[in-house]
C-alpha cells in the first residue's frame, strides 16, 4: 500500500466531444477530487476552446494534451504555446 495514495487523479477527456466533455468533467469532479486534466484529439484549433473552458470552470490545471494518434503526440501542456497556436498564421 502506498501512503497517501492517490497522489494524482488525472481525468482524460476527448477534446472533440465539446459539451459532452464538460458533462464528463462535471460528473467526475462530483465523484472524486480530480487534480489535473489530459485532453486528447486537439489536432485542430477549433477544438481547443474546450481545454480553456473546462480548466477554468472546474479550476483544474491541464497537464497533458494529445495532438495526434501516437504516444509521441501526447505532450506536456504549455499554455503560452497553446494560446499562440490560435493566432499562428493570422496577419
């Protein structure tokens, strides 16, 4: 038995599900103390808003994002790079 376990409760959400991801976060935070988020399928900026909304509404930091289908596509979340990605290519 590991003392003081669990040390982290990571909620993994599919970023392409929009409002459904909010509902999942709502129900999971009722059931347990979620300490961080991992949001997958963020290979399009149109889906990115779900990350900001869920993190803000539930006051849970985003730890990882998935931007593709491979294990190498799971990245540590960098909020500055994430926000900059919304404006890349805009002149």
